[in-house]
C-alpha cells in the first residue's frame, strides 16, 4: 500500500480546489487506489499503450480490486488517464498543473473529477519514455464503497524518481512540439452485485392518453322558429268591423219582409264580445252552432288558426 508522492499530492490539491469551490466534498486519498493507479501508469509507459484496458485485458474496476480495494454495498468506480511530453521548467509541477487543466477541459474527465458521488481517489503519476517521448503519465482512480478503506494520511510520501533525459536523435521532431493526450474517461457502475437503490421514476406510459374535457352544454343546431301568431289588436279591430257589418246586415234583414220591429227594439240587437286566450281549443265540428236570424241567445264562435295559435271568442 503506497502513499502519494509530492506531485500526486499537488494534483489532489488541484482536484479538491475544483470540488470545494463548487460546494462538493473533497476526495480522500486511499492507499490501495494509489497502488492501482500507479501500477497502470507504469504499465502504459512500459507497454507504450495508452488505454483503460490494462495488463491482461483488465478493466479499471478489476485493477482496483486486484490492489485490494473492496467494492461492497453501494459502490461506484471511475478512471481518468492522461499524458504529455515533459516540458517547461525543471521538475514536473508545471506538467501536473497542465495535465490537470487538460482533464478539466474535457467534459467526460471533468465529470469524474466533479462527481459528487465519489469519496476516494488514488493518483498515479509516473515519468518515463513513451513512444520516444519523455512523458508524464497520469492515472486517476475514483471510487465509493460501503466497505472499510485505508486512507493515505500523507505519512512518508514517496518522492518521484528523477530520470535522466536521454539525448534526442537529431532527426527527432522539434521538442517544442508538446504532446498532451487524454483517453476517454471510464466510469463503471456495479453489475449484478449492486445494492444501491434509486428512487423509482414515475414514467408516462407509452400508450396514448386521451384527455377528457368537461362537456360543454350546447344547444342543438336546429333552428327554432317561433310561431307567427297574429296581432291581437289588429285582429280585434277586424272582428269589431266584422260585427258592425254583421249588425248592419241584421238590421237590413229585419227591415225587409216586414220583420222590422220598432226602432226602440234595436237595443235587443246588442250582444257581448268576450276574448279568451286558450292553449287547446277543440276544432269546429258539424254540431258547432251557427248564427240564425232572430234566434234567441245568438252565439258566435270564431276560431282562427295560424301556426298553432288559437283564439276563442264567445
């Protein structure tokens, strides 16, 4: 179980500055994660391979487990890797800062660094030849677990081994051309042995849902035509004219054929006209009374019908 070097602690400080400035908890160094990160950086330099798939085809999570880190309960793991050609001033502090900035500029790597679910980290920074370059190789292993951990409290930090740069071949490309390369980050969530639970998400069913609306009270489209009832005043005036004409005819009838009595009897010719509105007056029949001259109690029934309106005069 290794403790972090000075440069690895510098990178941890850069990472935690990013997290705490955003209200996130700082990550804690874990010794076995340090081992897995350092071993993978060393392997990539030796194999001239830059990949999350490591020795023997191992994944990041498998390498952490092989180093003794226990994933149990609710757990999560992730990995960032990056490298660049050594540059700038003596030492690699400036390279560490540049590599950190390159990782923060990459959305996927940035997401691992700022993931609020991670609690522990192991950092492996190694120097060496990578495909002819004096390279600085970085591996960051992130993890969360419910199992016990062994924290790196900074005791007896291991300083990096300074390597003597080999002279470059004269035909080698100008060393001013800096190389920085990052690999897509790896985040691995547990498979079949997951105990972490999430709140279920209420989803809208795929079937079409038809919304119902409160029905509107609608009137029928059919047109309502009011009955064209006649004008009562005009009708009464016409009846009055008719009665006056009728009385004149009766007077003429009495005067003819010596049926006329004394003029004083004309008062008997008067009769009353009464108007009564009704809803259902029976139709006239053959038994309906008719007007007869000199008949006692002369009775007149006038039944004009128009569009269902009916008047009864007595």
